[in-house]
C-alpha cells in the first residue's frame, strides 16, 4: 500500500519558529507521504489585521520542505457566533485542502491534528484515520477553557493514534487513553548542532567570558528570579539570553543588570553558532508553580547536548533521566555551585558523552518510530 495523503492541522503557521511539528511533518513528506499543512481558515475578527489585508480571496499554497503549506484566503471566514456559517466556512476550507491533494478518497486519508481547536475540522473531514498529537499540557495554558478540555478528550478518544511529547501531558487522562499513547519526545538535527562554527557571532563576541547561555522563548516558564539572584551574586559571570521576550517588571530588572545581555531572537540556522560560543548552556525553568511547562520536554535539550558544552538545568521530570550529562540544580546556591563546576571542570559528563546522547535522539529516529506506528495503524485496519 502506498503512503496515504495527510492533512495536518496546527494552530501555528509553518513560517514561524522551527518546532517539533515542522521537524516531524517535513520528514514524513520527504519520505513520500503527501502532506498538506494548514493553520485553519481565517476568522471574521481578523479583518483589522495586516494578515487579512494581505491574504488573497481564495487563498494559495506554497511547497516548503516537501510539504504543501496552506495560506488561507478571506473568502468564507469562520464566525463562531453563527454556528451554521462557521460549519460552512470549515467545509469550504477543507474542500480546498482536499483539492491540493487531488481530492483523495476519505477512506484513504489521514487527518493529523496538533491542537484541540481542530475537533470540528476532524469531524467534518471524516478521514479514515485520525492522529491526535499532544505537544503541550494544554489544560495548564492560561487560555484553556472547559470546552477545549472536552474537545481534547473527544479527540483523544476518537483518535486511531494518540501521540504525546511526554507522558505528563496526559496525566489527567483515563487509564485507557494513557495506555494507547505513543510517547514521541522532541529530537535534534544532531549534525547541524555538532558542527563547529567558523566564527563567533559579532554581537556575542563583544560580551566578556564566562558566558552563561539561555536560548528559547522568555515567558512565564523561565525562572527570571533565579537568573536575577545568580547575576547579582556573581557579577563576573555574563548571562546571554536569546529568544523572544515578555514585558514585565522582573524582566526589566533582569535586563538592567550590567552582566545580563539580551540578544533578541535568532533564526534556527544561526542558533548553533551562539550555543557553541557559550561557556555553559542552561535550561532555567520555574519549578515552584503549576504551568504548561512542568510536563514539557525542552526542544533545546538535545540541541544543547549535541553542541557538547556543559549544561545546568532545573529539575523538570523530563530532564531528570539525563542527569548523567546534564547537571540538575534546584536552589540559587546549588545553581552557583553547579555553574562553578561547569566552568572549572567541565560539568556533568564529557563533550563526547553529551553528544552520544544527542545522537540517540535525532529527529530521523523519531520519525522512524512515528512512521512505523502510522503503517501499523493502516495495515492493522481490517477494513482496508
């Protein structure tokens, strides 16, 4: 049986930051699975936004990394205040996605959903197979509602394949739902991050050593208080922060410290050069509260391991199994001791050991497992 066509529905656009969806879906496409990726139809409330004004009436598509990426049009936007119209808008949008795939039979189609908001799409599409991929602890995000919780459970129950980035993300599910889940953690393009850069980026080169790096979105998951405490106690250490940022009082306090340097956001292709030119890389997350991050499997973890520099991290459950190559610290005092060990004696594990772990956790290996489960889902279907 040939690879079946896949319609992927996810809330973020393909052109955003490189996240697990892009790594997984692009590799499936490159292995011969016909894939269309969409963030859904536009909404009526978007009419005042630049994206609305720049969109075409009927929408268009673009081939990126083997994936046909949908750019939705302004015709028939969603309008949830009017359920009949909203259903029609979804129907029109799905028909356009099917045309991109040359209108395959619904009995030979996979619907691959990354967010609970796409339950109405999945039910209208009536694809033979439904995959629901839970990449975050959705119920712990600020905008999550009771309706979305019901939709998440419904998708999990109706899915032929349930995929989770970590088991903790479905800890509140029933035993039966947890039992049918495939755990598929984040991976790494190991060779990209292992390759030694030709030179240090100019905006990093002017920052004195030792450099302590943090790369990733700077939002509620980041322990800014911890960074402030360490930076104040050790003014000779220079924190280098890379990523999009929040705007709040603690962030301003941190940024105003003379040994803290925020370099803004960097592209995926630029990131290895920055990480290689740190003395220590960190994963500095809040652990004394409850948020979506507590069950997260950091996208950066295996990238940092592939770089090979010493790593210090807070004690997330998904990081603890790697404590032989990542030093775990809980209090500011433990962090300072761990950073001193990393700077003076190379930290937990060696460069070779850290890279060996990364090489066992590549995106290609993750897609080997995902592809195997997709084929098992299809071939074990007695109706095929």
